[in-house]
């Protein structure tokens, strides 16, 4: 699973998880557990919503957040 932030045209960014990153020819992205950055519900979704399908023509860009394994890696440190 990848944690992503999806920036939709004229809306607040939505955070969620995707099972795989979209390919270059994809037309949609399926976001699991959609929520706002602060963890609150997305105002235009029902409370019971667990997946959201967003067409790419509505998306400005997608941020892929580092996974827990990546955060544990220590890079070069200059002392």
C-alpha cells in the first residue's frame, strides 16, 4: 500500500491509500480510506465511504508519501 495525497481541482487535498501507483495510461485512481489531511471526513462524501474513484482529468497532482520502511533509512549525516 502507498499513502498518497491527491490534489483535486478546486477542492481540499484528500489523503488515502492506493494498492499500486497508477500507470501512465490510467484514467482513474481508486483511493481507499479517503480523508482530509487533518483526518476529518471529506465534506462531499457519505460517512460510510471506504473507497473513492477519481478521474484524472479532475486531479492537479498526486503526492506519494514515504512508507514506514523508507523513513527508517538513515542517509548521509555530516557532523
